[in-house]
């Protein structure tokens, strides 16, 4: 059942990296892949990051990309990783890769590599967005408890025009009852407050999907939850 909501865009901020996307353990993993000889266990987080950046920069760009992709995408074959690592210099994989569920990891790969190579790689553009969602009836809010990602993505898609890319590419999922790709379109999502017929959410996504909200203060749109299988 479609439910109508009023959405207030509380903040819209472009980002080129996701805060805390890279941990000390991940820097250790990258250094290990690059056969780094020093004792990484004795290093603090800042030292690990610095040594990782220096070690990546010692590689050719495609070689450094291969190291980062090997760590981030264990599900991809070595041949696929090798191909993408060369394509990354010209492509925008965080927007263009066919499987959107990998886009967040590609975004973080570009952010790290761009910093290591002082801009050789394309600058990824993402969005931190905060919004307040209001319904007429408190029971309407149940869709967010049933399937948060799918319900929010449908709401944001329906708040854009029919010609918006998200609506053209995912029309069946937006109108349908199952939206497995939703976490690939809104990467990080959490409810930060809620009372009665109003809830506040924060999310991280790609500017590719959310740019239409940069100049929007509020809108009305419908959404619905996934159906249980």
C-alpha cells in the first residue's frame, strides 16, 4: 500500500570521502598485500595511514588500484580486478559499475587512491543528507520498520521526476515489492530521531542519485515497504 509523506531536506552536503571508511586493520591489510617489511603491529593509526599512502604512491597507479581492489573485492576474480584497476583511471566506477551494491566500496577506493596520487584518479562525489519525514498517521511509519532501505529509496525516487535516472533504471523495483538494490543506492542510512508521525533520517549516497535534492527544501512523495517472501 502506497503511503504519502512530506519530506523536509534538513541538510545536503557534498563529500569526496566517507568518514572512517578506512580502519587501521585495513591499512595493515593493504601494506601486507604490498609486501611491506616493517612491523605494522607497532604502528599507530596515523603511522599506518602514512605508510600505506607512501607505499601506494610507490606503485604505478594501476598497480596501486589493483592492491586496493584486491582487498575490497574478494568476490571478484583476479582477472576482473586487473581489468577494473586499469579502467579506473578513466572510469567512474562508483557510478558506472553494473552492480550498484559495489558502488560504496568503489567510492572509498577512489577516495583513497586519489589522495595517494594527488588527483590522478577521478574525484568521487557523494552526499551526506539529513531529512525529516512526516506522515498523516502514526501507523504509516511502519514501512520504515519493515524495510528501511527500500522504503527510503522509494521515497527519494518518487520525490524526483519520472525522467530522473533512478526512476528510469529501477522503475520495476520502485513500483514493485522487492528492492534488493536499495542498499547500493543509499549506502549508509540510520534513523536519528523519531516521535509520533515524524522521523529524522541521515544517509550517505552518491551525488549521482541525489543531486536533484541539492536545491530542494521539501517535497511530497509516496513510498511502500517490501513484501515478505
